């Protein structure tokens, strides 16, 4: 049996969820992106970088890109932990970076709903704490979700979130 065979789980054991801040990773970017019209399928190629597309996306941004500073990151982590406690989600790992948040979590809802709740609770917390304006756009549309069907995949995702994100961020 190889790592790609499915277990008999009725549901994934957890999800690797990534949410990005507004304007920090645009279609056409040199890091590539996915196209939701049929190209976001496991094993298919990603959208190649296109400078013209990136320039168009930059011009169409609703607000300037949002970078998470230390004060933002602490509030966001706290808000996501609050969501998980309130909704009875299991949070296995969280890492709030300058332009994205990775979580490994499980619950009885789809990961897209979790991501939406993470974004809304976090945005509300940032506004209540007075660290962003009431009309500031924080998050990009959508999210990245990976379904984790095996315990080993959950372990690998937790390791990735906690230990493979680069250096510890300074409190700037």
C-alpha cells in the first residue's frame, strides 16, 4: 500500500487551510497561482506567471496590500483560537505570517466554512482592538484547503505549519 491509497475514513481527519492577506499574492505573480476554472486539480499544472495579468490585478486592487505586523498577528491567532473553541474545532497547528495564515484543523464542517470564520473573527478582532480602520480590507478572496485523510498527512501538515515557514518573525 502506498501513501496515495485512501483510508476508509468517512471524512478527512483534518484540513490544512491557508488564508492570504489582501493584495499580497495576485494572479500572474511569479510564484504562480491556480485557476478555479478547471486548473485547480491535484497534479495539474499551475497558471504560469504573466506580468501583464499581474499589472492588471494590481490596478484593480480594492485597497493597498495588507501586511501583518506583530500587533495584527497576535490578535489574529487569538481570534482563530477563539473560533475553534466556540465551534468545537480541533486546532492542531497555527502559524500567522506577514501575508498569510496556515492552520491545521478539524471539525464537522467544510474547510471553506472554517476559513471564512477565521477571516471574519480575525477581521472583527482587529477592528475592535482598533489596529485597523473599519473599512480596511484584510483578506484576499478564497482560501487554499488540503484534505488530510491519513494520520501521517496530518503529522506532515503540522510539521510544515510549525517548522517549515522560515525564520521566526521579529516583533516589528
